[in-house]
């Protein structure tokens, strides 16, 4: 048995045989959808983000563009860019069956916006949801040896920024309210999948799956997750190889969930993807913290704390990945 | 008026009751986050407990491991704030 392994380096996650990797995913997708699930095509929600774009490109290559239905699911807080980029993506891969399902009214019916804004208003009393923008974020460093706590930030029309640590009740209510968005999208995707006898393609990448950055029965509700094993930088590598439009590749990943602009880094990951991927790989493959620290230009203590942060996230979010217990 | 012993007992009881853990397992210097006794939601509920029980608000800047890592650290944090 060969027990030697590559020394840790910044290139360790680079896929050398990208064509082979793409073909393997495409072959597996065909088998999963056609044979295992016995479905005749794919429904995918596209947001103009990198993950859904790569999944749509892979699906178009696996099933042919005419067996893919791409659905944009905007709501009142979505950025206008998302829709334009999603349309450009569908055109690029010749997917003609594209639909726009605006879920604002459904969300309004659930009280999504009202419940969220009520909770924000209890923390920041002069919050005016009609004109102010709001988001939640983690302000601690990932190398902090304490679990993350969320703050709510409100941005007034005059640019004034008000930020407060979220009490637990309000934090939970804001998250539970905004999770209506992902769950409503999932319902709509399954409506179309059942109507067409297609499978729903889930778009989470490895970090989202393993660190629990998804909504249970929301974007975590799908039949197949073709990039669930790929690091974010590898998803970018696939995007470039598959020919995903450059504007999508260049766009900073956002949650597209709150009214204020919010990057995934601010909201959840607490560090840039390029760093997170490598350190996660180091942690997952038992590379000693000092070896990773040298390559990443950080202290050994920082890497040890980040390892603990990863371990904590995976443990805390195990519930999201669990099936019902019976 | 809280005495130090009362306060410590309340903090300890809170942690034990909220985690269903053995009394014996949690010492004053046990690293409650490092040992997985409390997780990130546990931290948020702990902050809420401190607010409700001692009327003690925690700011963003005070969210550091030195203030919360053990019952002893929490006690020092409470004493400094009260």
C-alpha cells in the first residue's frame, strides 16, 4: 500500500484532468437520473451564481439542452443582475425551456418578509423596511476560538450603518423567516419536476453540504447534487472549462437573500474561498497545522483554530444532513 | 444582589440544564466550547441567559474566547461588567 502523500501546497486542489472529471460527473448524472431515479430530464433553479451555472452546464451536456428546464425564482429582494445572468447562461448552453417564477407573493403569503422585519425591528428599533436595507453577518474572525455569533446590520438611505449583535430569539426568527425563500423555491422546482417527470438537480458544493450552508428541505432538497463533492475553487475550474459566461465567474458569490448586499464570506464562511478550500482540505486529510500554516502564511495557532471552527461547523450542522429518524 | 457563589452556581446550573450533561463533567475550568459542551447556538443562548439573569449585555467586541471559554472565564466577564 502506498502511504506517501503529496506535500501540502497551494496547487493541491487543482484538477489536472479537468476533461476526465467533467465527463465522469456527466456519466454519473446520466446514470443517476436515467437509471437510478428513472426520470427523463432535469429541472434546475438558476440564480446567475457559479454553482447553479456549473450544474446547469453539466446537465445540458448530460441530458441534452432540450431535456433541461431552467427556472429563475426571483423574489422582491433578488438582485436584477441575477436574472440577466441566468438568462445569458441559458442562452449560452442552448437551454430553451426557461421559466421565470416570481415567488414574492408566495413568500408574502407565508409572512416571510413581515416575520423577518418584525425580528429586525425588535433589535434595531428605528429600522424601516420600506427604505432601509438589512443583512445578517458574522463579524468574528474564523481563527477565533469561539463559535460564531451573528449580528444584524441595517443600512439607512443616507448611508448610516447600524449593527447590533443578534439575540438568539431574533436570530432564529430571521433565519426561519428567510428560509421560506429556499423552501418555496424547492416546492416550485418539484412542481415542474413532477409535471415533466424530471429530476431536481441540487446545486450545493462541498462546503455548503459539509459546513451546513444550506436550508434543510430548501436548497438541500433535491434528487441529485452533481457538485456536492467539489471544493469551490474546483467549481470555478469547471466553470471555466465548461464555458460559463465570464460575468458569472467574476461575480462575488452572494446569498441573494437579504435586502443589503451580502457576500457568502460575510454571512457564513468568514474567509476567502481560496483560503478556505485549502485549509479545509488540510483539515479533512489530517495535514498537520504547522505544515498548512507555512504554505498559507498563517500561524500554526490560527490554523489550529480554523480546524476547530470547521469541526464545530460540521458537528453543529449534522442535523441538517440527517434523514428523519425512525 | 448576587454573591459570587450564587452567580457561579447559576451559570453552572444553566450550562448543565441546557446541555443535559453530567454535573461531574463540567468543572470551573472545563473548556466548554473546545470540548463541544456548547456549540454556536449554545453561545447565543448563553448570551441570552446572561442578559435575562444578570441584565448583562454583550457587545460584538466582547465576543472573544477569553470571556466565554469556561465557567471561570464567564465569571470574570460577569464581575467585570457588573
